[in-house]
DNA sequence: TGCTGTGAAAGACTTCACAGCA
DNA sequence: TGCTGTGAAGTCTTTCACAGCA
C-alpha cells in the first residue's frame, strides 16, 4: 500500500465496495476501471489512481478480480471486522437510525440506545430498549461499544459529546448541526441534513438563473 | 458578486449562516473573520476569501455586520424564499424526515409524503397523511412542490427518480446508496449514511495504527 | 491599531496520455 | 489488442502575507 488517503478518496472506496458487492451478487467476477467508474459516476483514470495504493492488483487486459478487490478495500476501510455502535439521542432521527438496515448490512451493529427523556427511556424500538443516558459508561464498557451515533438537539451536542469522549468512545457520527470540539483521541464524522438540502436548493437556483 | 461557487464553498456558506443566526440570537451584531472561523472550524483567510464574492461587505477594523452578511448568504443560497418538498418513501428514515425540525427552521416545508406500500398509505405521521405514490404528479402540481426527498430502498431508487424527474421536480435529495442518472434539468444532492459511518471507521482505524 | 481584501505561493486533487504487460 | 499503472500537466482549493482602509 502507498499514497495518501484523502477524505474524498475514502468516500469513493465505500462506493467502490458497494458497487462491487452489487455486481458480484449478479455473478460478475471481474470488472475494469471504465465499467466500475461508469456505474458510480467516477472517471476511469480516477478509479485506477485510487487502486494504485494496492500494489498491482489489476490485471492488464482483464481488469480487477471483484472478490480480491472488495477484500482489500474492506481491509483499507477497516470493514473487515465487526463494529458496535450506540445511538445517543432517540428523537425522530435517532429512532429511525436504530432501525436503519444499511448499517447492519455493512457489519456495524447498533447494540444500545440512550436518551435523557424519561418519556422514552424504557421504550423498545426495533427490538432495542432505550436506556437512561446515565448508564452510558457502564453499558458501553459491558458491550464493548466503540462508536456513537449522536442525534441529540444542537444545544446539547457538545456537552453530550464530552461525556462520550470521557467514556472512551473511539468515534462519533454527529448529526447535530454544530462544530464539535473533541480530544484528538476521538474521531469525528459529520452529517448535516440541512446543509445537504441547502446545497440542493442552491443548485436548483443556479440552474434557473442559466435559463 | 464574483468568483466561482464550489460545492465545498456552498457547504461553508450554510455553516456561516447557521453560525450567524446563532450568535445573532445571543444579541451580537458584528463579527470578524477570525471569530466566525473559530466557531465553525474554518480558517480566517478562508472565511475572508469566501466572503470576497460579496463586494466589500466587510469593514476594516470592525468585521462584518451579522444581519447584512446573513442576508446576502441567504440570497446566495436561495434561502430567501420558501421551498416546498415531498418525502418519497416512508420507511423508517422517511418517517423520521417528515418530523425533522431542521428543515422547517430553514424555510423548507414538507408538504406531502408518498409511499407504494398499502400498509402505510393513509397513515398520518406528524400531522401529514401518507399518499399513494400514484398521486404524486397530481399532488405536486396542486401544492407547487419543487423538491423531493427520496428515501426508498436502493433497488427502487432509479425507477422512482425517473418518475420524479418526469413530473417536473426541480431537485432531489437522495438517501438511497446508488448513483442516480437524471436529466440535466433536475439537480441532485446525495446523503449516504453508510459512507459517513465507514469514513468514521476508517478514521478510527488510522488513529489506532499510529499508536 | 485591527481588520479586511487579495495577489502570490503552496498544496491537493483530477485528468491526460501513453509505456508496458498479458 | 485491451487494459492497467503512472509520470506529467492541468485544475481547483486553501493558506500565506501584507498593503490599505477606518
């Protein structure tokens, strides 16, 4: 392996992996950079550059062997092992994420869910009983949970994230629309639905201006 | 106004806007590039470069007037008007998005929701009754809906998106983990929760390697 | 003096174009 | 011949550094 791993490149790796799994489920065993790129909206040279980090995995005249390629991508991403996550904040979005199938399909299991609101503590959603956030430290230690999915209101996000960090969580997927400050020991990935929607609105407005 | 509008820059504009609204609600009326940047995790020079597209809005020695700045950002993003959206696909995630407050706070209202599953059609979620997807064309025309939030299973996404495009939808926020092909007339923004979580896992694994 | 606006430099990312292998 | 791997070129983005204004 060689070369740098930019954020954009890692995002493409996820997409390659999903594309590969899809075509493999259809029985295909090899694919070339052009076909894989077209399927995902990525240029063929970009595909080859990305795979250059795997030493000479491709086969001139043939392309890449799907299973082999998928395996090294899984390894690169760290998806060749099982990960356990907890949902923190069980409002609308949190409850939906408990039942979200995409995570489990990728080897990430939601093992626990927490909230502070007595009205939802004790409720069972998709087979998981929501616990009092006060039990967070004990539960994640017992179940060896590494990741937290943070879907609390923006105002509570930093304070809650501080607790997660203190409890030894390794990574936080943050849905709150705020910039979290965390110690270096904790990784952070942000999803901001409003930003995505505003980007869409911007694109729509730009298109209208051209006409 | 001048300069290009990259995707990354537009995403930052959303963040500036939210930061500004937050500090204004605390009574602050002016802010400089350094303070705004620190609040959002963006460098001060980046902030100034981004605002360079607004002709000389800043005031040397003082900074930017918050309300004035927020207003031009809203205009740039197209958020100085109200937008109507429909949820298409009312599974877990779709139902959560119907109730998501962040959209409404930003002037984007969810006016209708659709599904194909007879078991959910007719159900009322957060005050909105889920309609048969067959009524999509009629409803969006009647309610003048411009945007669609697509949260159907991956296998159905392209086919559903084709219908949305044919009905004259201007933009689609796609949650399905597939690369959609759409006519140029339709704008597209993708949210892929699995990619975000995999990026987080990658970051965690990288951090462990260093230690 | 404090801060903006902005050229110039640096850096990151993508595409091009083609040598070379099976 | 068909396709990979990869330097080189091109493009896009960010940071630096400082002149100039209030």
